[in-house]
């Protein structure tokens, strides 16, 4: 496997960006409010300009204007940079990639001394649409065409790299079939523009992609292969991934539709965040939905009828459950799935203690082998 390196132009893991629309003030460092939401909160997420950041900024503005709470958004290019403020009580909520799963399962950055399984909980289960984007004049038409191409290895971002692995697998490829280029998540559009990579995995509604579409033209690769083999290769990388419709993206004509990757990109909290705070926040998301529904192309995905009601990989927070029960959206199936995940969390805690005591070296690979041998 060939590999080259692209230096990141900015690392925002520890930088805090205060929304001017959301006011200032210092954030509470408590993981939970006394009863409901604190007057000032910190939320962490992806870098400024990404789809995820833009959505969260729109929602945060609603929280300020309609709920009279101040929000400071802390952006980061790295998985650990997004989760650490939440785990250490410096942030109350985070909208993350799969690092919320990794923290629950003690995978990747969390399979090390001083980490291990965390009591991460889903506070609001929003989904996202993302995929591969190439320049308009690229010879790449299908996922299989990426063989031999320069593909990002997104630094300190196992969640994004897993999605890249999944899309390569969908096309019948692995990392051994491509040339990897190290690049920070937020630097990908520039890397594509400069010819340092041939494809990127980036929020499809992110403003840098629309700018690139205007200057050079871009295309979103459509996942049109619905064969059983292609879908199985995709799901083997991650069972939470699926294919959904996408429109009005960069470089697309009005009415044009492509098939892209869909997966959970939820707002998360810790188990000890007060149920009252989470329920109040979720109530605000739903009751004030019209305030932010059309702010970005993807804020419609925050509608209550658009979010999944059955937990899949991480338990739902008791505050979210309380809200869903109150509006008749919590089923026996939902409860059974959540109970199974809570039980798995307890098993992971017990296994981690045994693993750390027995392991010669604590790392991702040996932990997952140990975990798989015990839990399957």
C-alpha cells in the first residue's frame, strides 16, 4: 500500500468558537443541570463550515432565541477532540460521528489506558447523508473506478475513515487498492481542489463543497449498485450504514437525485446528564422545529418523524425516552432494544476490567479480539 502525507492547515481540537447569535458568557462545566437545562451550555461538533456544524449552529440559535439558553459551540477536526469535552464534563452535549459508538464500546482512541467503555447516551438520534465527491472532470464514475486513486486517510478521525472503508468495500475495494493521503477532515475540499486527492468524504451540504462546485465543478458519486453483494460488503464494515436519497447538493441540477450513505449522527450526552435537561432540550427541538426547519438543507432531518425511534448501537438517554413516551413514540420494541444495549454496557465494563488486568499491552486490536471472544 502506497502512502503520502498532506499536512493539516488547522487543528481546532481545543479551540472554542462562540456563535455571535448565541451570546457569550462562560459555560457550566457540570455534566448536568440541577433540574433542567443550564442557562449556558457548551456543545462540541465538527469544524466550522461543515454540514454538521451548520446544522448545530442553526439549532443552537433556536435554543437561544426560543428557549433563552446560551450555547457555545466547540468545533474540532478530530474524534477525540469532539468527545473529550463531553467525557470530562466541559461540554453538556456533542454531535459526533461514530466516536460516540467508539466511546461506548471502547474502540479506537478509547481502547487505551485511562479510557475504556464510557456511559455515552443518545440524546437526539438525527441521521446524516454523506458520500464520496469528485471533481466534475474526474474519470471516476463508479466506486470501483477508485482503484489506484488517491483517497483520504482522515487524521485522528476513525469514524470518517470507517465510512471511507465502507464505501471502498461497496465498490469491491480495500485500502490496499488505493493510495492513502493523510489529511484533516476540514482540509479535504482544499485537498481535492489542489489535486492532492482524487475523492473526498465530506458533508455533502458543507459550504466548501458548494464553493468548489462554483469554481471547478464537483460530482457526488451515486450508490446505484443495489446488488446483495455490494450491500453485504457495506454492512460488513458497519451495520448502521444504509443507502438513502440525496438531492439539491453541490453540482446537482434541480430535481436531480442520487443515492448516498445514510447513518446516525446524533446529539449525545452522558448517562449522568439529568433526564430533565435532556427531555427539555428534546422538547425544544421538536416544539420549535419550525424556527430552524429550513435554515440549512439538512435541518429538515431534525423533525421528530424523521429520527429513528428504536436504539441500535448505543442506548437512548432516559430523558429522550421520557419525551418519546410522552408523545406515544416509544414502543415495546424500542424498550427491548434499549435494555439489551444497557446490558451490553454493563458487560463491557466488566470485560474491560478483566482485559486491563490480563493484557500485556492495552490497544484496540487486542481489546477487540478479547471482546469478540467473550461477547461475539
